C-alpha cells in the first residue's frame, strides 16, 4: 500500500446526481483520486472505522474513461482495505442494475461512473456518483460530507496493479478480493420476479411489434437479453445495442429531440406498435406508440393507475406514489382516486429514497423521463418499458388508446419543459434574483389569459427523516390551475442551464396539441422575465 500526498481541488461538490464534469477535468492528475478517497473516507466513517469485510460494487455506462477510472478506483479501494470489490464485466453496469446488485449482494455501496444522458468522449462529460447500501444515490447528508472531505484531503492510498475487467472470476489486489461478474443475471432475475414473463412472451409472439433503442448506451446488452433471449422478440426489435464510448457521437437522451430516429420510425406508415428508448446509463425511458408520444408525467400516472391490475408485483396495491415537484400533477389525481398519498419531492431521484425505504410509496417518477418503483432505488428505464408492455398486454389496447382512456377518466395535464442550455450563469442568477425579489407582489398580475394567484420558492422537508432542502425551484401558480416552474439544472457541466416547466390542466378538452396549448403560456412567462434580453435567447434549445 502506498500513501500519496495530494491537496484539495476546488469544485468537487456533487449536484443533482453525483459529481459531473468535463472528461478532461476528471482525467487531470489526482482529480478522480481525491474524490474517490474522500468518498471512501466518509463510507469508512459510517462503517465504524474500517472497510475490512465490506463489499463495494463498481461499474459504469461504458463512456470514454470508464475503464481507466475503474482501475483507479480499484487501486484506491485496495489501498483503503475494502474487503471485496465487485466489478461488472467490461465495466458495463446500468444505473438501475447497480442499484439491484448493491441490494441483492448486500454491498455497503457502489460507485457509478456515468454522466447519464450527457454526451461521452474526451471533450464531453464524465461523472461519478456514490450509491449507499439501500442501492440509491447517497442523500445530501452524505454527499455534503464527501464534499467537505474533498476540501481537506491531504493524501490518498493505493495498491498498485491492475485487473482484467473483461474476464469473469476472482483475483486479489493487496488484501482486496476483486470479483468480475456478469450483471445480466441479477437484473433479469429481478425483472422476472416483478413481471409475468410467460404472459409477455405470448403477447410478443402474437404479432405485436416493438422497437427498443438503446441509444448506443449501457442498456443494449440488458435489452437484448430480456427482449430477445427471454421474451422471444425478433432480432430487429432492439437497435443501437452496442455500448459505445462516445454513444456514436450523439446525446444519449431519450426524448423527442435526441431520439429523433426512433420517433420518425414510430411516425412512419409501417410503424411498430410500440417504441421505447433508454439513456446512456439506462435509468431514463421514452415511451412511444404509433404516432403517439407519452409524456413522462402521463406515463407515471398511467403506470400508477394500471400496474396493480397488469403487473404481478403490484397486485397487492400501491402504498403511495411520489413525483418530483416540476412533474405534472397527473399522478396526484390517480393517487386521489386510489385513496393513497402522493408525495411531492425536489428534483433528483435521491429524494425518493427515504420514502421508498420507509414503505410510504411504491411507484415514483420525474418529468425528466424517469420512472421507477420500490424494486430498486434508482429510476429504471427497462422496468418502465416492461411496465408499459405489461399494460398493453393486459388491456389489449394501443398506447394511444390507453392514454385517451386515462385522460377521459382523469382529465389531461398538458405539459412541456423548455431548456435553455449553456446560458451565462451570471445572467441566469440575476434573473432569478429579480424574480425572487418580486415573488410576494406577483399575485393578481395578468398572465396568458388568466392571473397569477401566488408564487413561491419550493422548500421540502422529508416526512421520514426531517431533512430539509430549500430553493428547489420557483413556482408561479395561475388562477386557472396552470403552473410554471423555473429552476437551474444541477447536472450541467458548462455555464448554466435554465429549465422552465409549464403545465396546464383540462378536465374535458383532452385532444389538443400540447405544443399549441403551452405556447401562449410560455410566451407570456418569457415576456414577464424579460428572458430574451437577459439571456440572449429567442427560443429554448430543447423542448420536451
Ligand atoms: C436532471 C433532471 C432530474 C434528474 C437528473 C438526473 O437534473 O431534471 O429530474 O433526476 O437530471 O437524471 P437537473 O439537470 O435538472 O438538475
Ligand atoms: Zn441517466
């Protein structure tokens, strides 16, 4: 074991989902080393002073620098006396599979190497996230301590050497046992406990056509194993299934902008019945029907409504549901009709963890194409795809019909999110400061044919452990029930990204185009904020 001197590096504060930076930043000397040593220092503290006998899982989304980072982490884990490190074969482990493996194998935690849906490559993004023993992203109490540690660090410990991460089996680095394992089995076994695979197999054999787009990310091997090997879908049903270090030069983000090829396929005359995609690390999902897009808020609501009937694991019913604050309120209406609670949390999956651990919720989701349940502690893209397949098999309806029936019963939340990427942080902060300054006086202001009823900054107190989070998004409520939310992204790596979320509810008028419905509200809010002058942007970069 060697002790190597180091010094704190500024800016290692985890954001919405771990530490995200440019790949080149992570490749700088001691950058990754400092962060991993700081993480292990905190984990050791929580394990009573020693990591001996403790198990740690390591894997990532296969992006550029994944393999090198794994070797560095192994050396530091060995230097810190971790009992056993499990490494996914080839370093490829989806984020939900990481959560599954930590839980199934009783690990103390896991280190996820991913910048999720951000592009990969030496000039793109990289990320590191620590997941705790419940399988979920470390709560802020832990990430705050990791950050503090990065500001005090003086040394890190390594055992030099390397491990062949492509070869299944066990070896030693110092006193640490290193086990390279195949994660497909753990994950597929969990999916088979939740869903009725024989029923889905029969459904797919009956002429139903699907197309799953892995976006050159980590879900390719998992999707091939589940949809092709286990469910018998024909070979062409899974596309872009080989994980690539740069995701083929694309944004591995499953939405209408970045999954354009799949969207076009589903809009064609020869469209399959069902289309779906996952992001680079496999936690996000996009659900499409023929010429039909399921917005994430609707997807959460439909799954909450129909899972108890359509999916064996949820036959006993749901304890409750949760959504992040900016996510549409469609799930709230389902929860009310089921007589179960609906919790509203800040943005970021880590806030669902305590509710899931305490058994207060069964299903949860975010507007950012994230849906999941109590089976793991991450959002789970392939789980969402299997949930939709189960709903289609159970109801015998098309995606479009399922949606229409849902809206007819509950009304419809028209919903869109505008992203302004890479804007000046100064300009955005000044705009927020101004808006915050006048929140109290906005009530009564006319806006898009209605009036502002009230406006505030969202704060949250965790109902399980009392942890608090302030300034989690500025909310503007209108008298006609519409909502607008503004917040800055906590996952970007360049400048600032402004997100604006628009929601407009109709009980009976359910067949409009979402874009047309939201446009006047969006235009009025942009004018209210003087957005064009302040940020120099006429239009958002991405609308989802
Ligand atoms: C974004 C999403 C958020 C999600 C996170 C990680 O965070 O908005 O819902 O949990 O990515 O996938 P943001 O960049 O908005 O902070
Ligand atoms: Zn992701």
